C-alpha cells in the first residue's frame, strides 16, 4: 500500500486541506497570497498535489504539469513569518485527521522541509 492509501486516501487529504484553508482564509499575512476570491480552486490544486506526492492519483501533473513549487510561489513574498503561519495552519489540518504517530511524523517532516524551501524573501525589519 502507498502512504496515500495507508492514511485514508483522498478523504484524509481533503480534510487536511480543508482545515488548512479555513485558517488561511482569515490570516492577514497569508490570504493575500491567494488572489482568487474563492479559495476552492487553490484547495483542489493543493489536494491534487498532496495526493500525487503521497502516491495517489497523478491528476495534478496531468492537469498542471510539473509542480515547480518555487516558480509558482515566486510572485509572493514568502518570509520566515509566512512559513511559520503556513505551518501553523497545516499543523491544524494534520491534527484534524489524527494520523498514527509514524504517518503524522512523516507528513509533518515533509511539509516542514517544503515550507522552508519556499522562503524567498526576508522578513521586514
């Protein structure tokens, strides 16, 4: 079984993303990084990306090509503070699905690494 299947597949990832975007929707620092009025398209793209990354359907690449995460985030100032807020909301998503400790640690480790990699701007002084 893939990691994706072991954690419960799409339903689990959708719930993580749903809780994550509930936080983003009211976050004064992160919300401007999501220019679409409706966050649903961003949530679906993120769901598809996470599904593919963890061994689920390859719909993300079929529809959008290579993820190119840094390129796609380049227009937005991703600071250390933004990374911390992003991780705070993502942590709430992971907590909402209550994965077993091993899967939780693996998922959390990945998103911490990915979030650090996305930093492209210094925090304002």
